[in-house]
C-alpha cells in the first residue's frame, strides 16, 4: 500500500468539513446556515469523523485509538483550513475546536463499531450521515439558540482605602500590556483594554472605555454609591467594534453573546478594602452547556486580571496612581 493512501481518509474527512463550512454553512449570524447553527456544530464533525473511519476501514481493520484520534486530526485540519482561507478567526477557532474534535471522535467511534459489527456496512449509511447536516440546514429555523443567563463573581483584598480604590475604578488611563498579560482572552486575540475613564453626560455618569484594535464603547452607570457600589450597563455605537477587531460569533452585543451588566462593591476590612466584581452575561447558542463553561472560565480569568490590575496600582505603585485618580474623580464630581 502506497504511504499516501494511509492518509487519504483523513484528507477526505477534512474536505467534507471544509465544504460544509465554506459552502453550506456560510450564512449570516442567527440563520440556520450559520456556522454557529445546530446543523454545523453537532452534525458536521459527526459526519467528518464517520467518513474518516469508514474509508480507513475499507483499507484495513483499525484500532479503537484510530477511531478516536484520526477524526480529531481531520477536524483540527478543517479548522486550520478555515483560518487559512480566512472564513474563521483565531478567537472562534481556539474556542470551538475542542468541542468539534470531541464530536468528530464520537462519530468515528460509532462508525468503527458499525464496521466491526457489519463486515461491509452499506455506503448508504455513510451517505446518510453526510447528508444529515445538509438536511438540517434546509429544514432548520432561523434565529439564535436558546438563551442562557450567567454570572461570574471574583474578589480581591486590596491594602488601600476605599477612596483610593473607588478613584482608580473611575479613572484608569494608560493600561499597559504587561498589566493584563495573564488574561487568556488577550492571548487568543481579544483586544486588550487601554483605558476606562468616567465622565459626565448631563446628569449621567458614563465610563468611556477604549480597547486596542479601535474598539470603544460606553458603560452607562446605573448605580452610583461613592466608595461603596458601582454598577453599569453597556452602550455600543455602530462603529464601536471595527471590522476584524472581534469575530462576529463572539462579538459583544451580537446574536450569540452579550454582557448584561458589571458591578463593583467595596467592603472595608480593617485597614484594607475587599473589592468584589460581578459580571452578568447572556448566551444564545445551540451549545450553551459548552459555551457557558467557556464563559465561566474566560470571564472569570478576565475578572481576576482586572482585579489584580486595581490591586497592583493601589498597593505597589499606589500613592502616585491613587493621587492622580482621586484628583480626576474630584474634578468629575465637582462638575
């Protein structure tokens, strides 16, 4: 047997996945033909895994390990191919590839079991699995998936006064890359924060936020209890997220993900203050269980990073930063 023939089942599985993603499931967000739809996320990798194992079994009997890992390899190559032809971004690829690989592995294992139970499984079995995503795409209903609301809470004890911490929350300019480098989200391509400064618009406190890649938005203050509690919701303008700054599938305020509100609570503890951060979010996908697991970990890590930023500025570089922030906040409140 020629060496390249040993690999062609994986390449055929890859080709089927690319066809489904680039041609069939290339519709707009929220549609049945979106790459976030049930038909693609659950059934496309299942078909890829089954195809890879079916074709490999036509050559020779394969091991259980092959049933599990060869489909994963096909799926990983498919996601890499989607990035190469620029129909998928790094953020989405990193977040979704574990789920797709797991589903494709299940498809490969099921086909392997069928092949061991039936010496020559009919090709119609394979054809049906490949056609299933197409059928679901044609019959599926448009619209985002079921809604799930979630909350993440983190806290940190800061050796500073409530006044110092309150000032920093409302006046945080010039955030350096090394101050947030430990956040996983920024390592996979999410724009990092550059500044967050509270201003007044009439009688409304508004926190102006700027991220890199040209992202900017407003945080509309809903609760304002100086040195005790602060809560805001989010306001996005049409140009808040420039094209290419965030993948459409993970865009804040999009069909699949949104931030509902964020709240800080300051509680004195002796000479220190405990800063609690709560972030509420909304998911609307056909795989909310997995998406919520991602959200809990990524948003939790983001919250820890931001709290550490406040802690370091208040404690280790405290006096200068706190004095500048306090002066800016005093000016704001005077207006």
